[in-house]
C-alpha cells in the first residue's frame, strides 16, 4: 500500500505527478469535469467516465482504499435514488410493473431513471473525491486567488478550512466526552442516533464562538484588513506568485474546456448523449 | 523617549462593575525586556492588550487615561496600524494559527503590509532561523506540528514583521516541557540578537527571571510592584500573599534569610541558589 | 499550602482497580501510541502520568477509561475487560475529565448537565436528583447555579461543572487531564487540594500533567512515559531522584529537587519535593546547636 499523508480533506499520496500541476488547474478540474455528467444522460458515457476516473486515481498514485471509505455512501445513494424515483417517479399505464408491494408499484421505467441519475452522480462524486485526495489545503486558497476572486472570499475559504480542521478535532474529543458520560452513539438505534447528534452542536458552536475572539485578535495583530488594502497600497500576493502556470497546465485546461465544448456540441447537435440511446432502453420485459 | 507610555490608564469591560485595570502609570523604554506576573483575572491580559490597541479597539468598555505607543494614541489608531510596530503572540498556539501551512502563516502579516516578494522571502528565512524552524517545514500543515513548534511559528510570523515591540501573552502556558524550553530558548535568542522591546506575561518565573530587566506585578487591577528582578523578588512573602509563586529555590533561600543564616541578595537562577545555600549552610556547620 | 504527604490510603493492600496487560495501541493512521504496556492500579491510589506530548500518557489513560480499546493485550477495569464492558459500565467505574471543559458541556442548564450522565444510565428521577445534589455539593457548586447556562459561566466554574458531571456517575477512578494548565498558582493549589480531598474519601485519582512541582506535591506514585512505553513507575520521590531516566523522557525534575541534589553532600534529603522539606532539614541541623554534625532527616520515602 502506498504511503498516505493525512490532510484535512482526506488522505493524500506522499508523491504524485498531480502535485506538480498548478492549483488553478485542479480547481478548474473540479469545476469543469464535474459538469460533464450533468450534461450527459447516457449511462454508458458516465460509466466510461467513472472508469476513466479510476484510471486517473491510479495514475495520480492515490490509494484506491480512499474510495472504499465511501463504499457505504455509494450503496446508500443508490437506494435513496431508487426509492425516490419509485415513490415520486409517477406512474403511467404503459409502464412495466416489476413488483407490487401493496399500493406501491415498482416500475422499470422509474428504476431506469434511477440508474441514469445514479451514474451521473457517481461520476460527479468520483471527481470530487479525486479533487479532495490530490488537493493540499493551501492549493484551494492559491487556486481561488489565481482565479482573481475577491481577496475576502479567498481568505474566508482558507479560514473556514482551518476552522473545519479544528472542529474535526473537537468533534472527536466531544464524542469521547459523551462516552465518558455513558452515551455511546454506536450502541444506539438509528433514530436515537439522529436525535442525539444534535447534542454535538452545542459544544462545537460554543468552542467556535470562544475561538472566534482569539482568531479576530490574531488577525488584527497581523495588520489584517478585510478589504485586502492597507494605508497606501494593495496587499501582496506572495503565495500564488510561488506557483507557475506551465505548459502542462495550459494544455490540460485547454483539453478540459475543449471536451466540455465537445459534449455540449455533440449533445445538442446530434443528441448522441441522450438517455434514449442507451442499451437500457432496449431492455424489454415480457 | 519611551516606546509605550500609559498615563492613569483604566479599563472596565462592558457589563462588568469591576475595573479590570485602574490608575496604571507605566512607561517602557526601547530594548527593555519586561516580565508581567500576577494571578489570573488580575488584569495582566488587559494590560498587554492595551499596549497594542486591541483594547479599546476590539472590545466594548469604558476607558480612562491614555496609552501612547510609538507616538500613536491607541484611541485614535486602528490595531492594524499599531500592529506594524507591536507584534502580539497569544497563549493558544492552536487558535492563533490562521492558515493551512507554515509558509502562509509566516507570510500572512507581510502580505498584509504589502512588502514586495523578494523582501518577504528574505524575511521568512530570517524569522524562521531565529525561531529555530527548519526551512523544509514551510509546506507543513498545523496538525503535523507539535504545540511548541506551532508557538515558534507564531513567534516567527510576528518577528517577520520586524516590530519594535513584541508582546507575548503566556506563550508557554499551553505547552509541554519540551515546547516550553523551546520557546524560552527563542526568547533568549531574541534578546541576544534582535534589539526589540520584549514584554512577556508568564506564570512560571524560573526561566524568565534571568532574562528580564524588569518585573511588574499586577494584582486586582493595579500595578503593585515594578522593579528590576533582584529587587522584585527580594520580598518573597509579599509575592506569595498576592498570588504569585516565585521559583522554589528562591523561596528556600528566602527562608534561610528569615532564619538569619543568609543575608545576600535573592538568587535568580538555580546556580545562584546553590551557591547561596552553600554559603548559608557552611556558616551553620562552622558554628 | 498544599499537603504533600497524604498517608497511605489504600495503596499496597487494596483491591485492584485497573489492570493493563501488555497493551499495544495503534491509531487508525498507523501511529503506535502504546507498546506492550503493563500497569496495575489499586483502589485509593493517587498517581501522576508524566511524559512529553506524544509519549502515550493520554492514550494510556483513555485505554483505562475504556474510551479507546487496546489493539493488542487487554485492559481490565475492576476485573472487566474494557472491550466487553458496556459504555455505561465503564462510565460508572472510571470518570474522565477532559482538559477543556467546553468539550464536555452539552446541556442548557447546570442541572441538566450534571444530570446528563445519570439519565443516560436510566436511573429513576429521585436518584438522579440525589446524585446531582451530591455531585454539585462535592464540586463546590452552590444551588444558585442550578438553572444557569454553563456556557456563560467563568472558566473556573465550567471546570467545576465538568467535574460535578463526572462525579454524578459515581466512578471509583477519576482521571483528570491537565488539571492545572492555564491556572495560576492559587487556582492550581485549590484544584489539587480538592482532588486530594476526593482521594481521602476513597476515590482513586490519576492526573495527567506537565506540571512537575504539582506532581511533586500531590502524587504518591508517578508513571513516566516516553515513546509509548513506561520508562519508570515508582513512588514520586524515587522518580525525581532518577535524573537520567527523566532526561530520556525529556522531563526536568522540579528545581527544588535539583537544588536538594546539589546539596546532597551537605546531607540534604535527596529527592526533596518542596522547599518546606528543605527548610525542615535546615531547622534540624540548626537545632543541633554547636555540634556541627549534619543530621539526616528522612521524611517518608
């Protein structure tokens, strides 16, 4: 198993070719590539996209056990979507009823939509996981700053990352503190779990409020101003300047956008990526 | 001309009846190393927060008298302006660490005051060196650092701004013994090679006593004593009565003095305490 | 002033409260925090765990409280394996007081906070009421605080609420993480005197701390940890005599102990833990007026 490094967002490989890319490339990857499945209904295309993502994980030396951590989420997601479409997908006389549970009709047409939507989401989620497992925290801020977003937005993004990190640590301590008071969530049934979960919010928010005072003092004491300006000039962008956008970045960004354009073009000009072209639509029952 | 001058300064936090501080007259000269001691809630933090303008700018309350820092009246200047002259290190290394890497942390203040890129690079190297943080730590996130390392990064990020005055509010109170030693070591280094005014609030006095030019005792909102260390520790019982526990060797030698076995000055270091005790006890044995 | 020598409540002959057998603990990210640790604690002891951050002392105490389950080996709490014991059993045997009270205050009133644990145990209301009353009294919280919101109390009071909420579980062993961090001298003495008082009433107390003078004054037994192992486990006085072992754990003995050591050739009691101990020794010599012979004062041991 390759050595992994813990990061706030997940686990990072120690070494990866992805690290040599500019953060802005990675941020754009998240924004652009996660749009692909949203524009593509064809399940085969999304499945192919997912397989491509897995190959990308491999190439970036991200341990696939990272994805295994999300296994239950993937399984649950499918059931949630399938159930939602069964209940709210509606019914028409021409639908094929696979199963009847009292008043509930499980129809193939609804299930098919569930599969389509599910595969779209799987690809999108894989893109997000990939982003989280190749992105160091500072990359987020550098990426946003390079995109010329207002300074306040970038800085708040960075500060929230930092506070999420602190809150995660708090969360584990609070959980232990609950156990020490004879409450173990793991021993409770699901409904109780949800109810008790609210209890975490009290100390989490309390700790955050107490910390806020110190954080704002620390910001002020280092001459921080929300405007990003100070008397007589603009704040320096030192960290982003350390990163260089290179040929590989330009090429990759170009490819991402070109592919996006291709998807839009192919879809609206020829309709190749529409759901009806799927093999699933050839499946007939009885 | 003093770098900090407080005249009849007083502060009462909104919603409280008690004055956190009252009638404080104090001036600090350039290059002095000042230690501030006293029990919790006696006004020490209020005192140092008044020295960089956090009070009155960031808190609601009632002010009396004035504080002038490097010629700036803190009632008229925002903290961000005063921060260029006065650096402030807080006690909790966790919540003052604002960024996701050491480099961002150190660079943060420098970016805020708009220095150019080369200047920033040079200052990062210089301040990390002074705080004993290796350069290959630049990319490390906070959760990979020990408490002592985090606190030294906090100090480096203040040093990098090259303030004439550096205030440290209980910089070691949350640290383990190694972390404490590391931070004290950096203080010693700062005293030696960086000619700034250093103001430290500390409970544990054994490490600070040999470094400080001057000790200030704050008790119940008042400055009760303000003297060079040797004079300050001369009346141990007075300190004990006012909630300050001096280093134990000092307490012992002070007892020797009460027994009439010793009449020299109060020792500031363990070594001095050993020779003072030897002197006292040899007198006893020869009797 | 703090009382150093609380004489022998229980140690040596009592019931075994905690028995840690060959415990190894590995965190999910692969960090080995404990390596084959053995430790036996009897009812009524007053212990300190000392060592650097990352030495394993906090992990060990959480294993004892059953908050962490051993990766290898086992930890017994009053004979029950912590891996098999229910959370409710463990919580009533070993109480764990966290360093920051804000991590353990979940409720909207002090009363509900202290009643929280007993309610989790599903005790009848009268018993909950009784336990809250008792716990608040022992922790020094007067009735006027019952309906206060814990969040708005001072740090010192929040700490008391946290202690009361653990006392209400009536645990036999109480573990306190860093009781004196951020406290001044007087507050530290107050907290430690309070713990000493609980110890006299029969509670077993374990403190995890970096504060060596506090260890010297209060703990009768000290466990020194480094790198996931127990380097030394002995009466506190003995531990502070072993400067080399402490050095391996990056710990400096209290300055007064170092001073006593430096005066050992004059007959100063080695491993002295407080200035008063040295003062008494000097009084002893001074008392033998004229003889010039240095009298050994052997206190405790």
